[in-house]
């Protein structure tokens, strides 16, 4: 499995893009940086987009990828839970743009597929298990198993309390978020995000339960706090005696 972190931040600029993963060129998880990162040729390879939740930094490029898909006469499958679908209907109606679920009439650019937490799905040959995490709006993380048995769990935006997730999965790779440095712990915990020390507790609970730690990659960093966050994560890695990698735009991970 080849994973590319197209966007690794929670604030967009010329140098930082919004959280998006691309698996083996065909499945994206979240859509903060699809059209802004991929060439038209790469966009045409995309078969499915899995959305973790409805926050704008995770769905931003849905209308633009839909438009390009309409122009290329292709269809992209979108997967999400019902609350995300409802929120998306604000931008997928006819008010802001054509309704890409019905346009072009003969071959709509988007096909929507509702999923349920805990219910496994087969998508493009990959086994996908959506698991609820702890964020300020309903959010699922995705455990993905490739056809050759490689496994990754991407949490989406989440704060502490993932013990239920850990009990259900044993991924080789964990991609999770750290949105701010330790001095913002109180605020970010309330909003359902990790800081380095909150992540440390969560990883310790994983190790206690499972007897190992997966490879850990961090995304959804706040660019303004990144240097501070990086230094604090280095301390966490040292304390846990386990490497923690900060993602960057275009980073490739091979499993
Ligand atoms: Zn969010
Ligand atoms: Zn976010």
C-alpha cells in the first residue's frame, strides 16, 4: 500500500494544504486538498473518497473534484455517514453549483454511498471499517486493509478516548492528528483534538492493550504552532521510545 499525505495541515496557504490522504492513487480519505494537489491525470484515477466528518477543511475540494469529474465524464464514489451527507447537501444542491449527484444527467459526476460506523465495507478491493472517534461533530476514523493485507488506521480529527477503537483493530500504521501544542491542551481537548501530551496518553493506552505500537504519522498540524508541536512530539517519542513522524504535503508512506 502506498499512501500519500496530500494535505497535512489545518490551515491552508501556498505552502500548507488541508488534510487529505491518497491510497494507491485510487482512494482518498478526506478532501481538503484533492484538486489543489493532483494533476488532471491523477484526478481521473480517483475512484472513491471516504469522508471522516463534515468540517470544511475535510470536504473543501468536493465541489471542485466533482466539476472536473463532470468535465472528464467520470464518476467518483463518495462514502460518508448520514450527518456528513446532510451537511454536504448544502453545497451539492443546485444553489452554489450544479447538483453533481444528478449532473451530467447521463453519467453523474458523484455517486453517494452512506456508510455506518462499525459496518465493514468493500471499496475498490479494500476492506474498510469505519470507527467512531471523539470530535466536536460526528466523526469516523477508517481502518483500511489493502488486497495484500497491509493495514492503516486514520483517525480523522479526534481527541482522547479511543480505547474502543484500539480494541477492534491492530494496524501496522496509525495516521492521526495533533492540532496544537501542549499549552493549548484544555481548549483542544474540549474541541476534540490531540496535543502532544494527549496523544502520548492515547499511544500508551494502545500499547498497554495491544502489546505493541504501530508506525505513527501525524497530520492536521497548525502551521503557526508547528515548530513547538514538533519539539514536544520529539519528547513524546523519546518518552515512549518509539518514533513519531510529522507528515508534510506530498509525503509518501509505503507499507
Ligand atoms: Zn474537524
Ligand atoms: Zn480538521
